[in-house]
C-alpha cells in the first residue's frame, strides 16, 4: 500500500506543483487573469461545458476525426514501412520523396487539402492522416532494417518460408520500434487536431479553442487546451498498455 | 582546425554584440530630451494602409512629442492580448474585438478613431462568383458563407443584412458558416466549397483575377456606423503617460487628415516602407479629427450582446474616451 502511495506521489508531484504555480501566478496578480485565468476558473468553465454536454460533443467529434485519420495512417504506414524496410532498393527510390513530404508543413498545405478534399470531414481526417504517417512509417522502416541479420540468417538456414519468417522473426523483433512509432503518431494526431479543425469546422475541440480565443473567452480556451492534453495523455497510456501486452506475448515466444 | 575556426567565429560574434550594445546604450543616453516610447504593432496586412506608418514617415510622432517603435506583425485576433500582456502599448483592429476584450476583463481604453466605413470604402465585403445566383438577402438562405472566424463583424454583418430585408427574429441557422483559414478564402470560393466569402476591405488582387462580384458590404447594412477600427491603450499606460497618449492621438488624427488629402503620396510612403508597388496598397477613408463617435461603439456593444458573444451589457463609457483628443476638447469648448 505504502509503495503504491509512494509511486502515486512520485508521479503526481510535478503535475500538482505545476498547477499550484499556475494558479498562484494568476491568483496573486503576478500575471493578468485576462491572459492566464486561475485554475479554478478554468475548471469552472470546463464544468459548465460538461453540464451542458457541449464539451462531450466537441470531444466525440474530435476523437472521430483523429481516430479515422490515425487508423488509416497506421494501416498504410506500417505495411509500407515493412515493405520499405525489407526491399532496400524500394527504400532507396522512395526515401527522398518521403523526406520531402515529411518536412512539408501541414499548415502550409491547407490550400492543397481544400483543393483535393474540400472543406468537409474528409479533409480534416486527411490532415491528421498526413501528420501521422511519418513517425510510424520511419520507425517501422528502421525497425525492420534493424533486425539482427544473424536471426534472419539462422531462420533461413532452417528452410523457413518468407511469411513465417516475417511472422516469427522480423515482426516480433521490430515490434518495439513499430509501437514507438505508433505512439509518436498518436501524439502528433492529437496535436494536429487543432490545425485540422481550423479547416471548415463548426464543432470539435480544435475549433472550440480557436473560437474561444477569438472571443477572448480565455478560461474556456484553457479548458479546451487542457482537455486536449488530457486526451493525448490518455491515448498514450492506452497505447503503452497495449505495447506491454504485445511485448509480453513476444517474450514468451522468444 | 574546424574547432578553432568556430571558436574564433563565436568570439567575433560576441565582440560585435558587445559593441552593438554599447553603441545602442550611448545613442540612447545622448538623445535629450528623452521622448516617451510607444510600442506599436506592424500592420498584419501590408496591402492595407496603416496610419502609424504615415504618421511616422511624416515625422508627426516626434513633432507631437513621442517616439514610435514598431514591434512586428501580430495576428488580428491577438492584438488585445499583446497590449494586455504589455508587449505592445497600442492595439488596433475592428472595434468589436476590443469591446469583447474589455467585456472579458482587459483593462483597455479606446482613444482615437481610425478608418470608418463609407460607401466607397466599406469595412467588409461579401463576394460571390460572377455566375452566382445570389442577388438579394433571400438568396442567402441555405448557402455556405466562408469566413476566417465567426463572431464579430464576420458573422453579424450577413445576419443583419438578412434581417434588414427579411422580417425574421433570428437569422442564425438560415445559412451555414464555414471557417476557412486566412489566405484560403479565394481557393474555397473558386472551388465552389463555399458560395460567398466575407473579406475585409476590397481585395484588389482577387478582383484582378476576375470572375467575382460584390454581393453586399457593411455600408449596405449600417451605412457609416459599422466599420470603425480605433486605437486603444492599456489603462495603466494611459495613467503613467497621458502626454504620450495625447501625442499619439494628435499624430494619428493629423495623419488621417493628411492621408485623406494625399492618398497617392500615402500609398507611396507605405509601399516604399514594405517593399510593395504603390498600387498594391489599399487606402480607406479616415476620421480626420480622430473623434470616436458613440454610435459606432454602441451598435457593436448591442450586437455582441444580442448574439451572446458577451454575456452582460457593456457601458460604452468604459470602452472609449475622447478626452485625449485635442479636437474633441476644442469642439466641446465651442
């Protein structure tokens, strides 16, 4: 019990101190509360939005958009990454193009997204997709490339077929790195949400933050920002759990 | 070798920095008497004429006894925050944002008028493709209107246009707003993602590319009252530096008067400063005496309340004052 308490203390003390610092800065007039409201007034704003259900509508829509973009991105980037990691020639050809894509700002591409996908739901998920692709793709490539050649050679010398080789050797060995990529992508997805929902949205957390900022409804704005942070932390937490689960399976196999 | 070179290089840079700092320091010490500095944001839209540039080019700030320091571009939505945070002393932009900021607790005061809507120079225009069938307010229902943000003039100008012609209580929901990131309105219109776009001022470049028409503007809705975009200061700055504020108000009203009479020269001033062609700079009509008219403030305070953007009524005497304006004092004495 005490061990649990101690771990809880270790994990929460920095966060608690951060909020206490924030609150006292605003409360004792060190910064103008117009710019940085007290934590309590932000919580009040969040509570009001929870009571009316407004907050949950924004959260649901945002989760739908990011979830769709993220899942499609993973479904494309992981298989593509495995292919590119395995067929080195393919990687040599495609890598320069991918590097250009990866380093092109999503915000700067808004006109292209409008042109291709319009202003509807598709374009928002497409932006999330674009941002999510790269971390998981690059991590998958390096994960597959980094599999110990000794493992592959010894498996091959036993006359293993290619599909089994992937299933038994390459995937398990590359998995930790692939999962890291997926987690990075999930983080990017939540961050890009704000940008995506500037595009033709009238609901969603990103839109809400943008709108609150325009209205100078500053406590509402911070409530939205903190909600996004909490969502990001939760998603990461779930992915870590999933990773541990899969990693456990891997341990038994090896 | 490389390492040596690098360290030599950094030494040089540090030396230069020290020299520059010393030079800056001595220059500051030398200028007597010291004028109170006013930090002014640069214009976020270089194609729209900006009176502080004109006042600066004509030397009005020094003549009136202050010194303008331009601090770089700040997005329209962040002007109030920048002034409250103290990174700037003056903010501008349309009056509705200022009122919302003050209602939200920003300690600001509007002190001098800038541009105002005239038939020739409206604050906002709503533009459709030439082939569009939108002609009168009735045609707007069920359409998609692209704006860069909702709230304020973007949202309420079409509402009131619709209300003026069609007797309805609440124009909300009769047509759909679509938020389009700044700079992407034209794409959205030309790809028919939206039927109408709301823009500030007259977009000469869009019209040069052709195929578009103005459906209505804010002059059609409110005549002269709608488009005021006066300047404001932080209240504690006003308290500490009333003379600098007076000087700023005088400089701006003189620049306004001069610009109305010398539009072409004003264009050239700004074009030279921002490296543009003079024809790219759009000139509006400016309030020559700088006096803020109560009705231009009251109308927005009422609209913001009506559409729920502010929760409680705002006493407009809290929003603006003409007491730093010499012209207003002269008028009152007459």
